[in-house]
C-alpha cells in the first residue's frame, strides 16, 4: 500500500510531515507530464497539479511578480498558496512559474523505504540517435580559447557547456525517466516541470542555490568536480585528490566568495566555512560548502535571495557579464532553463530554489541534455571535455543511452 498526504488548494507546506512509508514514492508514481509539477528535495516531496494562475511575464523582477501573485491568491484561514516552476539562465528570457490548483506534500524521498525498490526495466526502450552539439573537438577548442584569454588577464572563470540531442522513434516515457532519476540519487533534487507548451524540464540536480525557512537561509554552492569510479579504492583516491586539488579549490573559492558577497547584505549574520567538504552523486564527486545565515529583514523571500545569487560563478563565471559574453560566443545553442533555477515558494516567503543542472528538456521525440564544466586558467580541454561526458552519465543512464 502507498500513502500520500492530502491535497490542499494552492497547497501550503505542512508544519510537520508524518513519516509514512510510501507517501513520497506515491507522489513520484503519480506524476504525469500534462499539467503536473514535481519536485523532490532532501526535506520534502511536492506534486503540483493543474494551474490556478500563471505568473505574468512583465518587466518586473520575478521575485516581485511572484510576491504580488501569491498575495492576491491568499485567503484568510486557507493554506498559503505556493508557486512552482523554473527561471532561465538568460535574464531576458521568459520564466515558467505558476501556482498549481493543488499541491500534495510528503516527506523526502530519501526517508521513504520504497524508494529502494528498482524501477521495472522497460523492454521497449527507444533506440536513441545521439548528436553532440558542439562536437567534443569543437568544445575542446572553445575551452582552449577561453584558457588563453584568462591567462592574458581578460577574466577569471567561465562555465562552458555542451549538449546532446537524443531523438527516438517515439516519445519517451517521462514518468519512468523521472522515477529512475529519483531512485538513482534520492537524497538530491529531482524535478519535472513544464517550461513551454509541449516542453518539460526534467532532471536530478545535486546543488541547492538557496532555501529560506522563516528567518534562516541556507545555500550550498558546488564547484570543483571529478568523476566517480566503480572501483572503491580508485573512487576514494579521486575524492582525496579533489580535496587537495589547487585548481579545484581555487574554482570553489571563487564561487563561495561570490555567494558570500551576494547574501551578506540580506543577513544579520552569515556563517561560511573556511574549507569545503565533499558531496557525492551516483556519477560525480563535488566540492561543497554549506552557507547559513540569519535574515536581517523577515520580508526577504527565498526568490529574493535566489535572484540575488543567480547566476553564480558555478554556472556562469566571473566577472558575470564578461562570462555571459564568452558563453554567447562559445556555445552554439540556447541554454534555456539549463543553469537557471527550479523550485518552489509559498506566500510566507519560504521555499527552495535549486540550480538547474543534470537536466534535459523533453519535447516530442527529442531530449536535449546539458552538461558544463568550470574553466579556469589551469584547465585543459581534455579534462573539461571528460568532465562534461561524466556529467552526461546521470541522464544517459536514466534513458538507456550512451555517448
């Protein structure tokens, strides 16, 4: 038997979520691409169904538009309404935010024992045709060009991405894909939200941009990565080497400094550890720092904080505007929602916003996968190309394809 918490109009987060085996996996199993919005975090699982209101596309900042929309929908004695969805990488691109008709809440997937059950294999998985955009050699040349410019002093870091376009004879089974992603990393951030008519953003990110709960904020920047190994001894060696890598520690420090600088104006106090720790996914090791702070103004919302942080040097580079220009010159595709943010926020300002990585956009019979690598002056084309290939594995394994 599987259980889930009851639906609530617009769906405020419950103060306490009872631990009920099957509650979180029931929401995962219930997800349907047409009209649903799913998000699983280390703290809760959400399933939004239908659309009560879309957040208008006006020149006002997203945080302001969301605040106004949620205030209009709030009713005395009713649960605080919730917005779910995604913001793009480009500041002038349209976002995809909406208030669902209903939101169902459950404890986190990682606490649900049923998440350990395997997804039945699909005997009729599609045969994927894979196209690299750009090809590995062209991507490596872009990395080499960026390194040369950094050594000449033009800028300090840029994150360069590439895509895989997967096409199959039939439309992919997105609910099954989502279940595989969630079971592979149940302690991470798994999501599936519509970003345009007929288009779904789906993925499993390891990185929290920022969360707000009452007067407390948490951010968890990741930067500096190395692929996992199936051999235990080699896997441990790679983890230790990452913790000691001068190149990766520098890359990580750049991101943490930017997060500190962006969040400090909002905080009475801010705790930033001196050294990073490690966080692992099924395919990668990452350097990780957990930043925590107390808000100076209780009116500051989770999306206010996310907007102040986005994009961090972990997904763009530094200085930001120079890095954006290099990305536009180097990447022969539109990032769309990739390296944007995805998440939720209620009318009280609490919420969680996640960096949109390890993801794909599904549209018709096509999946477009994304992966990027942080390029600094000490980078090499070979290492960064290998890193993007390793990051693609999260999604390739979920769909039964290979590079």
